[in-house]
C-alpha cells in the first residue's frame, strides 16, 4: 500500500472530521434519552425495561421489599421529569443509580424513629423465609458487593450487563462478584467449594 | 465454585443456581409507570411550585380588600357624622302631617295648639338660635334617640325645648331691660353731677 493512501485512511491526519473517532459512540440508551426528550413515551418504556432490574437491585440492597417497587417507580418518574438535566446521555445508567441511591437514603430520612421494618423482624422457616434470610445476609455486606450480587443473583444479569448498566469497570464487577460471594458464604455458613 | 457461571452464566454452579432460584421472587416485573401517573405527579409538582405564590397572592388580595373596606367604612362614618351634626345644629323640626296622622285624635288639638304657639314664637327662636347652636351638644346619641321617640314623646320634647327657648329669651329681655335702666341711671347721675 502506498504511503499516501495509508495517511488518508487515518481520519485525524486526513483533516476530515470523523464522527466515529472524534465523537463517542452513541449507545442505545443515549438514543432513547434523546427520544424521551422529544416526548417519545415508548422510548421511556424501553428505557424502563432496560434499567428497571439495575435500579431494583440498587434499591433492594437498601430498602425493605415492600417499599422497593414504589421507590423504583419514583426513580423513573423523577428521571423522566429531570431528563433535561442529564448532560451525558451515554451515562444514563450511573445517573439513574445515583437517583436510586438518593431515594433510598431519603426513605430512611423520612422514616420515623418508631417505625418498625417487618422484614427484619419476621423470619419464618419456609422457603420465603430462607429467601428473606439470604437477602438480609446480602444486605449486611457493603453496598458495592450487595448491589452487584443482587443484580447477579436476583436479576440474573451477567458481569458484562452489570458493567454496562452501572458504568462500573468489568474488572471491578468481577472482583465485587467474587469477593461478595465469598463473604455471603461466610455469612450464611456455607462451605466454600474451591 | 464455577467462576464462569458466576461471571458469565456459562457452565453450571449448583450453589449459585440455588441462590438464584431462591432470590428470584425479588425480581422486578418491569412494567413501566403509566404516563397518567407521571402527568399527575407533574401537575402536583407544578402546583407545589406555585403554591407559595398562590398563597401570597391570596393574602395580598385579602389585605387590599380589607384596606378598601376600612377606608370605605371610615368615609361613610365621617359622612354620617357630618350629616348628623348638621341635623342636630338645625332648629327643632316642625311637626309634620305624618306625625299628626300617627297621633291619637285626643292629642290632635294639643298638637295644633302647639303648632300655632310654635309659629308665634318663631322670631324669638331665630334670635336665640345662634346661642343655642353653640351651647347644644352635638352627638350621635341625640340624633339616634330622637329617631326612636314616639310621637307623644317627641311632642313633649318639643314643648320642653320651646319652654326653655322662651325662658332664656325672656331672661335675656329682662337682662337687657336691667342693663338699659342701669345705663339711664348712670347717665342721669352723670348729668346731675
């Protein structure tokens, strides 16, 4: 290949603007955000289906189960109302998880001191009780481990999906999953099968 | 533990699968919220945003209305007071025919008599009116109580006033006569000297 042709193939050296290099790749959620901004209801529904499991995991890691669904809906309603304040449409996932964390914190701020959380008190010995026990054990871990484990074990997301939705690095997600799983085993008294 | 299954869901891991199956009940059913709910929230938040403005506007309207009402009341009260003062400063009214109609027949002759007497003494009243105006108390009670009087009481009130007018006028005449006599006496004594 002649030298001149090779230079022309490089967009930065040829002087021609190339959207594929100068601008970041437009992800699917960014397209949805733009559609929502222009008033597309279906785009909002798609965005909800895409991110609801992630937001559910973030909220479930912090808040009693009965309150989770309402808070998840509030998160999306808040996002819909403030969608114009989102600067980078590619980072809608981290933005939504941040809203979810804030909403969960707000839930505990509004909670009166005398209010009891039934989920933490009742521990029936059936399968439902076991699930609640495991969830309680996951919640006892740090937020990073708890969120990642719930996304994996409750929502069935892979490490790659978790990374894409939350904006975390894939390595961080893998580490969180492995270490979180080890700590969960310890907490539940299970034998590690290494 | 199968790390691939935990990370990529490849292969098998009984323990993780069991946990997945156990925790699946917490999985969300991704049904997006209805737009009507969002719209409702939107309206509610809009109202909440302008609630303070609405309240302030309402309060200011109330204040303006109260101030206007207060001013109007003040003006009307002052006007009434002026009218009442004017009424109280006018000479005692002559009994009219409507008042006569309300009186019993027995009293009518007395009223007629008083009327003629009243007219007869009119010039005396004119003389005394300036002094009366100064001395008579100006107040709402007089006007108000006059309005509540029955015809008989009103007649009696007029009679008493008339008697007082006549008495004061006669006293004045007497005083003038005494003054004149004194003056004549003084002059005569001076001329004698």
